[in-house]
């Protein structure tokens, strides 16, 4: 009997926190959070670290993530965690919300640490996916959590690992949601993570079915669009035949 090989598709959903918007203006990474998916199922394996940016924390950035210069002062420098980060990521696709922002910061830090940078083609941008799937609708992580009924009540401030965990749930919904058959895959992935010595985090069950994905504004806009056809609508002609 020939033993059938099983292909494992590995993806990393990640998020970063920074001191500002552009590395070119002297801003630095202060936190990285990563969540591993295998065959679109969270395995419970994560990577998380705070980073000492070796600079002050602008007030605007502090208001976003709450990480102070004092809190970060005894955290490792990026160059000391770069190898661990690269080992965790490997060559897996990197899923991020507004991926260009996170990839720009990651690669600026890797370059400064004399480490190999990550190709842009390795990233998947959930913001672009959301805007294409729901044109004209709000596409922030909070908005997508509301749309897909993902519980983000603990998100008082931005946090890289928490946001990566939320984004993992949002990403799975954006690409079509989890099918019933994936429950078995989830158990297999968790068992594999346990065998490999990785942490296993039980996935939270959805308490209620997903609501309609159509917002009130989108429903109103659709009705107005349909009304423009009047009695010339093709479907009315088909119904009368």
C-alpha cells in the first residue's frame, strides 16, 4: 500500500507596533506578534516579542499602543531577536493588515541588523482583500471584526499579538470562512503542534451564527441602483416570459 503524502500549507499572520509611520523618519519597531496557520487552521503556535527602539516614544504612538519608553527600556534590541523571528517565519506567506506598512518596518530593521530582508511577494494584504471584496465599506480591523462577529472586546489599545490573533480570524472569513470539515484539520494541527513542543491554544467557538455580511448602507445603495432600471430590468422581462 502506498502511503499518501499530506501537504501542509503554512501561513503566518502577523502585526507590528511602532514609534511612528516611517522608518525613513527614524521610527522603529517596538512589538511583533505572529500567529501560525496550517491549512488555514490556527495551530496555537505564536511568536511575540517587545523591542527596545533605543529612542523616545512619541505621544501619538503611545496613545495607540500604550507602550512607553520606560517599559521598553529593558526589552531586547531587534538585532537580538531577528534570528528567532526569521526562524519562526521561514518562507511562509506573511498575512498582515496594510501589509506594506509592516513589511517596510520589518525590512528596515532587518537591513539595519545586517539580516536578509523579506520579499514583498511573500506578503498577503488583508486590507486589499477586504477593499476588493467590500468596495466602499470600512475596512479597518475593528470594522472587519464587527462585520464577521469576531469578538474584539479586549482590544482597548493596539497590541501586536492580540491584533494578529484577531486578524487570523478575520483572514479566514475573508477567504471564505471555515468549513465544517476543517474542525478535524484543526485537531490534527493542534496535535502536531503539541508533538513538536509548541503551545496549543484552543480555538474559541463562535457563540452565534454570523449575521448578514450586507450593511444597511450597502443594502440601501443596492436598492437605489436596482430602482434605476425601472421596468426595463432584464429580470422583469424574464419573469413575464
